[in-house]
C-alpha cells in the first residue's frame, strides 16, 4: 500500500512538473508562433480586396506593433525607428502594389531568456503577383524582437532582414 501511494505521488509530481515546464516555456513559444501566423494572415492579400478592407487590414496590422518599431533593411540602406502612424501609409502602399500576396514564416528559432521579450530568428517567404502581372517570390532570413504588453499580447518591437552572404 505504501509503495503504491509513493508511485502515485511520484507520477502526479512528474505530471505537474511537465505541465509547469510546458506552461512556462512552450506555451509562450506557441503564442509567439501564433503571432507570426496572425501577422502573415493579415499582411497577405487576395485579388478581390477593396480599399476599405485594405485600410481596415492595415489598421489591424499596425496594432500588432509597439508604439515604435526599429526596422533594419541593410540591402536598402534602411535603419530607422518608425511610429505606428508612420507605418500605415507604407504598409498600405506596398500591399496596394500587389494583386495577390502571401507571406509565410518557417524555421523558427525562439529565445525567451529575457522576461517579456522574444528574440526570433526565422525565414520569411513572400509570394505574389504585382499589378503589372510580374510574379514575386522572395525568401529572407529575419531577426525580430517581440515584447509582451500589459494585456499579455506579443507586439513587434524590431524587425531586421538579415543579409545572407552568397557563395
């Protein structure tokens, strides 16, 4: 009877330990991945999107960003902090150049070692068709920082397109 109780207690302790570790580490990682999935769904565009829907979509996109965001694109000599308001028009303009656009993220490497900060290295693939009819298929390595706000939401605070050296 004593051995049985000890085995049950050890089993329950192991299950509780697993749940605590899962909740602390993997649950936040899943939230960060979901944030990228949500971002890719919002940035993507279908051919039948009206200007009103596009404006509403841009508004939803910028709400996923902190009040200011650092954007670094070395290949275009861009390294600047933008406010949400400053990003609305460029996001709208870029999306309006596309008839159809899809953004996907994969190969996530997520570091949650700092409290309420997620450092994410991942690959992004943008495919689509411009209004001119030209097809686009670009893949880039990205480094992003996300910060958790008081509402427990992960918001983008920095995005960098990492320059990959070619062979």
